[in-house]
């Protein structure tokens, strides 16, 4: 189950980083409809950090062993 969370977190970080590269700023509006909207602008280093952390997490996911998975063939022992 932890492998699934690692993969989901890595994909989420990559997608969020790619979004931050494409979008300059975002306006956050409250769900209630009342109140003022706030503008979010990410720092310059945030997209690249999210992309690199996400990619490293996905690569780490690929290297994790399977728990309860198939054992190597007996002729390799």
C-alpha cells in the first residue's frame, strides 16, 4: 500500500510542478461565494523542485521490491 502512496505522491508532485511552470498565478475564490479572492503566485524555484522531487519519487517507486511477490527462480539461487 505504501508503494501506491509513493507513486501517487510522485505523480501529484510532477503534475503540480508542470502546472506551476505553465501558469503564472492563480486566483483562489472561497467556496461560499462571499469574501475576497486571494492571488497565489509561486516562487521561481517551486516548479523545478516539485518536478525533481516527483521524478525521484517515481524512480524510487520503480526500484522498491514487491512484498509477497514472486520469488526469483530456484536455478538462480
